[in-house]
């Protein structure tokens, strides 16, 4: 099912650009003009009262876009000022022409020397998509100055300092209020550091024929909450609980019963037909009091897990599991049962210590620290290329993988990765991962293939977090998502 916005790599977008020029008679300078015109239109729509526009230009084609935008703004009656990061005539013919036309019309051009003038809007046209290392010298200084300036910022194509392929900021990066991406959506702008840099992100196709773009298969897809209606249809009126699977949550070591409780409640609210919990005896009464619909079993002896595994459709292992002998024994038994598993938290830490083949159709839900342990690397490496990391995990374990964090990524062998559009910083609190585990396990139990359960579960979880937070992110609790999960798991038909 091809849901969501197609995302492309930088190299793909460059190839699309070349094909539009070579095969469809669109000149490079004409595309630059279209980009500038689209950016000016967005600037005027978003900030209709703006009169003073400061355009920060580099020497490449991104700077050329900025020069053309400045000229168009001046012709439209705005006061446009261009400030180059470094002196130079441009590194491409198009950039040189754009600069020359600006100078011929205005004769005004300044080079940045540490201060930015007053402006109503700043346009970031410094670096574009070619960045792979930290900005240096005057460019880095100018980025810092832009970020300290009170005016809002419109970034052209990509906020300067962001690697548009992977979403990483290797050094200073512009924090834009809005970004207008040209020709096609670049995958890196929706994950990692880019989530703090792009602001409101839109795409301008610049009139490039859709067939040219469609000829390049997307390297990822951005899925938003509106996709839920397509994958969560209304249930048949003749349905019964046996149609919707049996989730067994395994976890809740001493002192961590709440994690297992949250996962189980989330599975129930997401529509699993039956939900059982295998946990320490001391947690049984509390879990039943919190949610009497759950079937809670004391499993202090790991051998007691076998009968529960026989009845389960899907096993959710890890919430509050601990890394002691009890947790290790339960994980081994759960994996040996061969039932599809959703692994999180300590189950992932134990798997990293002692890699084990996973049952077919399993899902892993690591945060970057857990992903680093599973890959035998560090968090900086995982976050440095989140796409490579999640795909490496999927290939290594033959499973669907949800790499949590800003711009959550979901991958599986032979699947186009999904990028989750949703979630908020209020979800950075204990128990949120346990809720996600329950949601994914519930969808898996209801018959979703592993990859679909992973991305739809991550999307539902993110959307529930946004709904529960509203405008008050600070203080959000994992349990606050449960009612929203139930509501969003029953989307209104379009």
C-alpha cells in the first residue's frame, strides 16, 4: 500500500533536475526563477505585513535562488537587501547570472562582517543540499547571527547546515520558521536534527513533469495521521474477540510492574481481542485493580510461561523485564515459542548481549541507545544516519524495526522505509515506549503484517501523543495516551 508523501534522496533530486533540463527543455536558470518565485509567494502569504526582506546568500545555486528572490521582491515593491556570507561571483553559471542581474538592477551588495541589519523576514539561501560537513568560517558565523536575530526565517530548499539526506546537523544549522523544499521532498528533512530546523515544511514542484519525478522510486515515505483511516477499517458487525488476536505481555520485574501494565492497557485500547500479562506475583493485584479486563498471571518460575505462550497470538516482551536471570529466562522461552514477537526495552538490551534468531514476523522498537547496543556502535553513529541504522537493524535481525526519536523511522527487509510525521517532546518521558509496544503488538495480533503493524502502530502512538498533549507538552504522561489511542484507532471514514 503506497501511502504517504514520497521522499527522495539528494542524488535522486539532482537526477530529476538534470532530466527536466535535458529532456524537457527547462533551463537551469528557469528552474531557479521558478524556485525564487515560489519562495517569494510563500513569504508574502506567510508574512503579509513584511516589507524589509534580508536575503542571506552563499555562492552556489542556493545563493542564486536567493539573488533572484531578492530581485523579484524588489520589483514587487518590497525592500530587499542581499548579504553574502563571503565575497564571490558564484560557483555556477546560474549563480553568477543571478548575482549579475541583481547588481544590474540595484547595484547594492554587501558582505557579512558580523552583524545583520534589521529585517522583517530573513531568507536563508546560504548552502542548500550539498552539505555533508560542518559549516565553517563566515558561513558558520552568519548562521549563528541568523539564529540570534529576532526576524522569522524562510529557508530555501533546506535549512543551511542540515544534511538533507540524513537529517543530521554536523555543526551550526539555521533554525527556520518555514522551509520551502524544491522539486521533491528530501528524506532527511523529516528526521533527526532536521526536526528542530525546518519549521513548517512544504514542497514546490516547480512545474517539473510528474512523470520525471515518478520515474524515481521513493527511498522512503512520510506517513501522517490521515493514513490511519486507510489501514484501520471499521469492523464487521459479526466480529468476535477471537478475530482480533491474543496479546501476551511479558515483563514487570520487581519494581517495574507499571511498564507491563501500560503495554497491556495500550494493547487492549488498540483493539486486541484478549490481553494477558505474565509478570511477578506481587504485581498481579495492582494490575487487575487498574484494568480488570486483563488476564494477569504470576510467573515467578519461567516454566509457568509455556502454557500462556501456547494461547498467545503475539508476544510483547520487554516492558519492565529487567536484565536479571528472570528476565533472561522469560525472553529465551518467549523466543523459543516461535510466536511473532514485539521486543522493546530490556528485551533489546538482552538481545544485544546475546543475539538470537527471532521468530518470523517480529518487530523491534529501539530508541537510539538501544539501537546502538544492537549494532555494536554508539548513539552518535546511529543518529548520524538514522536511515542507515534502521535499515541495518532490519537486515541484521530479519524483522521490522521502529527507530524511535524525532522523525521516527520504520524499516523492514524488502520494504520502503516509513517516516512518521507526528509526536512531540512531551513524549520524552517514562512509559511511552511501553505504550508503543502494546499498540504494535495489538495491531500484529489483529492480523497486520509486521511492517504495517510497526509503521501504523508508531503513527497511531505519535498521533495519540499529539492529541493528548494539545498545546501543553510538558507534564504529558504515558497513560494520558490511552483514551486517544482508542479514539484514533477508530478513525472517521474520509
